[in-house]
C-alpha cells in the first residue's frame, strides 16, 4: 500500500448518493477506513461540498496495513478495487 490515500467504489445505502470506501494512512502509522456517501447532485454537477454534506456509515481505525482488507470488506467494498482516487471518480 502506498503512503497516499486510496479508495474503492461501494454500493450506497441511499439511491440518491454515490459511495466509496476511503483508506487514509494516518501520521502515527495506523489507517482510517471509512465508507462515505455523497449526494449524487454534488458529484454530477461538479459542485463543491463539505464534510457536513457527506454521510459516513462506516468508520474504523486499524493498527496495521494487514488489517485494511478486512475493514474494507466490512465497509462494503472489494479490497482488490482499491486504487488512486482519480481512477474511480472519488471526489475528494
């Protein structure tokens, strides 16, 4: 895994939102694994949005990179699809 964040698409719990799992390396060596849902109109219209516009139905901090795949699966995404955000239209 790189030291940059990666993401993977996931099914949203809301028909009006797109969703991704976002893996972010933390400065202390741990990893933040979060599922986020963004209303489709923000993404489709290329509008700016803020944290309060998103929902985070899953959030977990894991201690080691070896725990990331299990957390990504738990969040509802395929760890094999983790990639640079621009390769899966992750908007952040």
